[in-house]
C-alpha cells in the first residue's frame, strides 16, 4: 500500500478542503493510504496584543516558508509539475 501525506493548516476551512481531497483520493485509489498532517504557523497563534495594523504586520509570515520547512523536517514533500 502506498502512503500519501497531505500537509494542511489547522483552520476549519483548510481542514475541510484537505479532508475533501483526502476522501476523493482514497475513493479513487484503493491501494493508497492518505493521511493529513497539520502544519502550525505563527499566523495560527492568537495575537498577544490588541488588534491593529502594526500587529497584523508582526503576525504575518510566509506560509510557503512554513510548508517548505515542514517538508524538510517530516513526511511532507513538496512536488512541482
């Protein structure tokens, strides 16, 4: 059995989307084990201070860098077509 790990953020929308893809892939590929791996970013953490433009800038990160870092550290691999 082949294994595929889908990396996703932990928000409700991201999880719904990842589960949708997970179920579709599993339905079409019976020999494929599809798992989800939640990637946590600084943008997922609550702000330590009151909301404001300066705090939005401080909290914004580079989500691609977080995914790339997760791919290097664990089972998630980035592929390009």
